[in-house]
């Protein structure tokens, strides 16, 4: 009989924080399905199923990562000190915020608890990560990728539920931080993509993250101002531009060897899908509702492919192994 205990321990040690990108993708699918159900005046069956599946996946991933923190604290510290993986730590708080948003129509009390924990953790992680960026550590151009949007620009997710829960002032704080860092990091990322070496294969899927900031900021803007306005249209159309830009790159990206970073494909497409439905509802635009439905079909196909490839990679032992 083969002793699998050492192998299990090794896999736990290499259970990376990037697993929380799966929760972000599934949460995005839940919210996109709910937006489609509201637009089409359908029962919330599909989004309910996705919601409970997402919650279960979040608990499982959180349990494994907590176990890693207890048994392999040095490995967690190494991830925090890693110039690329550092940016994925706020995926934990963003997962909580997305679950809070998805909980709004199901349980306001649960939504508020999840939002308070997620917003507090997001605030702490933003300060910690940005302090790491501008501190004594030396970062190279090669370390920069669109994943850097997650820690700071991810703040624009907070107001979506926060404004509906009555935390207007806090929501504007997070919105302000997110928008400022979107401008700063977008400039840096475009500079890196144009004037320096191409992203490594494992980070190529993070290009899709370019879609998320303007798409999420648009939804947050509508929730905060209860309208679209010229600035809202700028955000929405910026999201559409980056979606078209990424669509050109997508055939090349999906042919790359699979890695967990491929889950970066999911949430941005969910964000622009939701933004389309939100604008369709606010402006009564049938065209944008059609765009939302088309993007939802693409998102469903992406999620199905990611789940299949993830399960296949787990079965083949290609995940949670030394890099």
C-alpha cells in the first residue's frame, strides 16, 4: 500500500491563494445569471443553484487554505513575499464582497455580515499590498501584470452592495481609491505590455482582467448615483473596448497549457455581462440586453470549460505541485 500522507501534505503546502479566483468566477456567474433572470423576468432558479454551489466552493477553499496557514505558515509567508502571488491575496476579500452582493436578495443580514468582513479585509489588504509595492522591496517590470488590479482597483466592488446596505460614505471611499488606482495601474500595465517582454504563459490569461475595472466601476457608479450619466457611459464603453481587445487575444490564450490563472478569464466576462444588463435596465435598451445575453452565453461556456479543465488537472495531479 502506498503511503499518500506525505503526498497530501505536499499538495496542501502548494495550495495557492490563487484558488480564490475560482470563487470570484463562480460568484460572477451567480450575479450574471441573477441579472439575466431579472431582465427576462424569470424565476431565480439558475442563480440560486449557482449561489449555493459558490458558497460551498468558498468554504472548501477557505478550509484548505486555513489548514495550509496552520501547517505550512512559511509557505503562506513565501506567497505573500512573491511579487506576483501577492496581488491575489485580496481575492479572498473580494470573494466575500461578491458573496455579500449575491446574498442581498436572499438574506440582508447575511449580506451585511459578509460585506462588513469583506470590506474591512479589503481595506487592510489594500494598504498592506500597496505599502509592499512602494516599500523597500524592489519590483521589476516583469513582475507587473493585470493581476495587480486586484488589490487596489478591486475596491470598486465594495460600493455595489455597500450602497444598498446603507454605507454610502464608506462606499464612496472605496470607489475613490479604486478609480484612482485604476488610472495609475492601467498606465503602468499598458506601458509594461507595450514596451517590455510579453507576459509569461501562466500570466497570459490575466490580460482579461483589463475588462473588470471599468465594468465593475460602472455597476458601482449606477448603484451610488442611481443613474448612468456621462461618466457611467465612459466606464461602460471602456469595458466594451477592453472586451473587444481581449477577444482578439483569446484564441491564442486558450491554447496555452492550463493553469489556475486561467480562472482570471471568468470574473471579467461576468462583470461586463452584468454591466450590460444594468445599463439595459436603466436605459431600457434592448440592444444592451441582447449584448448581455450573448456575453452570458460566452461566460457559461468559459466557466464550463474552466471547471472541466480544473477537474482534469486535479485528477492528473497537475495542480498543487512545486513550480
